C-alpha cells in the first residue's frame, strides 16, 4: 500500500476514535439529562456576589461562574417562554409552580399587576437558547423582570430581520440603573450582524437537536431586595 494511503488510513482511524463516546459516561445518557448553563447577570444580593465574590453587574456562566466580560455576542437558536412563581427568599425561597402554558389559570391570574400597581405574584421569562461566542457549550439567555423589555426588543429585532432566528447575532451587555428603590443592573441588547456560515451551521444542528425537547437549564430566583419595578 502506498505511503500516503497509510497516512490517510491512520488519520481516519484517529478521527473515528475521537468521535467515540467518552469513557465514564453511560451511553444511555441523552440530551434530556443535561442541564444547560444560563447567562447570569449578577445583582448586589445575588449569591454569586454575596457568597462567591463576583462583581455586581457581571455576566457569568451560571455553571462554572466564569466571567464572560462586559458584553457577549450571542446567536439565538430557540425561544421558549415560561412563567414561575417563586416563594420569597425571606420565606425560605424555592419554586412554588412553573408553567409554559399561557392559558394556565395560574398564569392568567398571577401575572397581572394588582389594583394599586402591585407587582405580579408570578414572573414571566423569555428564554433564548443561544450559541455564545467563545463558549463551547450552548447557553440560555433568560430575560425577566427589569430585563424583560430587552428580551422583547431581541424578539422584535429578530422578527423584523426575518429569516431563521439563528441567522443573525446580537450583542448582550449589562447596564446599571438607579431609581428610588435602589441600584440594579439590567440586560441590554443590540444588533450584532449576520451569523457566520460556521455559526449558522452549528445553530441549525442545535435547533434540530432541541426543537422538540424540553430545554433544561439552571434557573435561579432573583433576590427579594432591592425591589424594583418590572418592565413589560
């Protein structure tokens, strides 16, 4: 056999070995068993700040707590909306209920503002499964409360741009705000240009993998204080 064919055969075998499932992970494990990281925006009373030493207003990978810089470039792939009612941290915290059905009676009743402008008991979330530039693992960018407007802006820009949701990239950053109830940080969104061919191909593969599946990611209750008005 010619020498160059030996080289090709050897390289092909090495590639095949790299593509085999890693040892130590049961081959029955599927994507349904994975929990994806979330883009975490820290606040003054966030556990990552109080207990982990992170800076308020930082953008973190919620799993390994890596700081991602002041701005990240994301390519949204899938949008999922859900609703959660949290037990106040002052009362022990935790999730009371969760739903992705806008017709759920709990959603209809508990996402309304009170007669005197009281904040809804439940929180609405816009969750975008995204490819994040520089990150190997997809991440969920979740917009709620004071950042909900930015999520709506992202959705509006995507609709106006046309094409697949993952045909364009967007810049996500943190912005400091202050009102009569305190200082806090919100997510901001801006256009980031067309997705590259490589990114589009990866996004399409990710879409095909998760389009019909439940997207599980790290969800975290926001601190009770400082209390700020939500934007809808």
